[in-house]
C-alpha cells in the first residue's frame, strides 16, 4: 500500500523563522539551468542562505567520477549558458551577468568535484563550516531504479551523506529545461522542493541535524505536477529504464533512441555503443511502492543509505556464511 508522508500534509510555511533558516549547498550534474536558478530563487525567497556549485557543462551519467590529481586549467570554451567564459579559471565564481557571483560557482569537472568545491572551498568560506543541507538537482529527467548508480545527481547526494551531511537528490521531468533560464515548470518543481525543505525543518531543534546521519533521500517529481501528492517509496527492483550495449547502435536503436536523435537533428551511426529505452513491462504486485512506479503520478521520496554498507544484519549473515573462512584465518 502506498504511504502518504504525514509530515507533508498541510500547507508549508513560506518564510522560515530564524531557527529554521538554513545554510544550503545546491549542486547538480547539469550545470547552469532553469531548474537550478528556480530552486536558488525559491530557497532564498524562503529565507535560506544558499551557495550554488555546479559543473561547467552537462555531466549527466558521470556518477561519482573524480579527476583526482588533475589540475583544472583555464577554460578553453564557455560553460553552459555562459556561466563562465574562455580564459576564466577552471573553477570559481560564475561570470554570467545577472547572477550573484558570491552565490554561484562552477567547476570544470564532474558533479562530485562540483559538490566538493562547494563544500571545501565556497561553502567553507561562506559559513566557516559545513552546510546544514545539501540539495543535488533538480535534475532534468528522473533518476529512478538502477540508473541511479550512474547518476551524478544521486552520486553527489551520496557523497555528501557519506561525509555525514543531510542530503537530498532532486530529479524532475525532461520537459523542465529550456534554452533560457526562465521556465514555469522549473518554478513549480522548485516550489515543491522548498515545500519538502520546510517540512524537513519545521518543528525541529535548530541544532539537530535535518536527517539522521547515514540517511539520504532520492526524490523524483512526475512530468505533470498538477495534483501530484507526496508518496513514500523505495528504490526497489523495478527499473524505469532499460540500458544495454550493442555492436550496432543504428540497427538496434529503440524507438525512444530514434525519437531522441530526431529531436536533436542527429543520425544514429552503425557503431557499437549504449542503447536506451523505457521499461514497458508491467510491475509485479510487490513493486507498486517502487519509485519507478510511484513517480509516474506522484512525488516519490525514497530513503537511501549513505555508501554501500549493509549494516549489522548483513554483517551478521556474512559472518555466519563465511564462519569457516574467518575461523581459519584467525588460527
């Protein structure tokens, strides 16, 4: 049975009290987008202190990739939506006119690199410490099911959670972006995201963490937000997307891939590469609470643990299963 989140019932306050105003780091894997700007504006209007740190260019699908030991040289090309220009440093304040350079930062690297810049450089200079909350997104396109393993949006939230910080990954529909930084759909997603932030912070001790240590949230908004309610979900076993590898992309391109290529004015080459399609199989009865199903009509909130540790139950099982191996090692 689908469970409504009781703490989100009712109307959230638009302006938090001084105790509820939070220091929030916003990151993503898309770069400077209308989703990002809308969330920043909605959070600051609600009274929160916000620092933005995102990749210079779209880095979707990069997961938790890092460029360790690779110095970031000045930009050879402009960042997405002119966030920074050729010759600007590899990381720093955005230079696009109209943005507050003290709030908006870019990194010519992966999503996790942008997150870490926000935590270790921009955020530390701003707050002299860690933020109260990390928001990753809103992504253009939902991150549900196994695809989250390659998601830069979810990986950024995971890395923040591993550091012990409250973190939420936010993903919206593919129709939430535009060539401009002004999109009504982005505004609606941002409004609902702030509703979530207010629900997480209302009625809590100002000194208490927003989420328990080791717990993060994966939140997915449906394509149509009209009438969408908040639902507790789980990452589960149903996958919304089917990905694979093929020796000939042109021969084996799904109708979804063909439509995507046509929309971009591209031809799919007869070369090896990854394939993509939506999963059209019917979910099993025990998969009705999977986020891959819930997000189709409602806002899916899936709790997720930080990192890969399974906890005491998993450790106890492995200890029992491999008891002979462990005992022989101790001899």
